[in-house]
């Protein structure tokens, strides 16, 4: 059973930085995409960033230039470094994974992912 466990959320002031982690366990995937999504209260889930097993990266428009997605050498943990955070980015941030060798903008759709973490709250105060 694949499990994704996020950590690193918390309270940060506007303009500050937060680093999130997502540890994957329970499965072995040679080809995969891991991604971050977020959902604010009363809003739809929003794509943030994705990372493929080949190192390909994809960012949502709001994340470009400020957020960085990365992984460790073992490729079992994916990170999201978020800088210059804004109050409107207060949300629950979710990690997701899909076993696939494909790559494309369709990976911005949450429905493409098979496994999800429980989420971690990030609150950006003004």
C-alpha cells in the first residue's frame, strides 16, 4: 500500500518561506510523477508543481519563479520550497503520485494521480 506523508507546513509571514516534504513508502516505481497541489477554503484544488522520474519539472503559473520542486537521491521524498509567500496562498498542500512514464501538461489535473497524502496546512499571515 503506497503511502504519502507530507510535513513542513505551518504559519509563516507574508514574504516568508516554507519548505514542504512528502515521503513516499509502500511501493516501488521506476517511472512516476510526484506533484504538489493545494486547496484553500472554499476554492478548487490547484496544481502547484510536478516532478517526473527523469527530472522533468512542471509549475503552475502562480508557482513559477518562486517555488522549487525537488527530490532526494533515493527519489523517495519530494520537496517543495516556497518563497515570497502571499496570504492568498494559505491552503492545505497535498502531495500526489502516479506511476507513469508519460509527461505533459495534463499532469496539472488532479484526476491523473492515484495516490494522495493527507495534506499539510500552510498559513501565510499578512
